[in-house]
């Protein structure tokens, strides 16, 4: 029995394996006496769960910012990437597939998003489809992590107009901003 065992099979183990019988020659060398037809070994590797990353700094409504989805360690090379904002499909740049280790690949896909105030409740979804998967893998990103909405500020004075020697109250209304941390200062 001339069985071989390959533990922890990796994509680089792919290829044709032959069983070969050699005979020893009189001069001490070896000569192929008989060989098998070979056994082709195909290895598949699932992609890692996709990770979506956003801008390093928050951006305001109307600004267009890039988001990137990455997954890796898969084989074969062909892979599909789809983007969604909530349930709506988005148009992205063509995914970039690069060789990682021998016979293993990584994918990177970028989508540009023009942020809106309402995106504080939205999420991006990156969906990766590969021949090794029964259903797509998904990575998500909450757009609130990338959004900065400046407040609207209104100052009210009551009563108005103010009589001499009377008290007036000023109220500063700060509304519709994100994130929640805000500081208010009064200047004369």
C-alpha cells in the first residue's frame, strides 16, 4: 500500500499526483518501470466573510465618500460582489481580484456614496457570491458611522420687543444634527 495523506489541504496542493514504480539500474541510477495515469486534485477555498470599511473621518450630507468591501483566501478566482443601500442595488466599480498566496485570491470592491441626512438610519451591504458558497456572504456598514450632520440653530427672544428694565429670555434651539454630542456657547 503506497497511500499518501495530505493533511490540511491548501490551494497550492492542487495538481496531478502520479504513482511511479522505479527500477534500480546497474550503475546505481533509477529508471521509470511503470507509472499510473495520474489523479487530478482540485481544491476549493471559501472566501472569508466580507468586511466593509468607510472613510476615516465623518462627512456631511451631499459629500461623496468611498466604501470598500474586502474578502480573501478563496479559490477558484471567479467571484461576484454586489452592493446594496438598505434593499436598493448600487452601482460599484469593478471588483479587483489579486493573487494572495499561491493559487488563492483576495477581492476588493469600492462604491461611492453621496451621503444624505436620512442615511443616519441606512446601512450598506456588500454581498459576495462564490462557487463554494450555498448562499452569499454579507458584510454591513451602518452609514451613521460615517455621517456628520451640522445642526440648524435658531435663537428666540421672549418677550419681543423688550421693554427697558425688564427681563428677556433667550432660547437657543439646536436641531437635526448627528452625532448626538454637541456643545452650545453664548457670545454677546
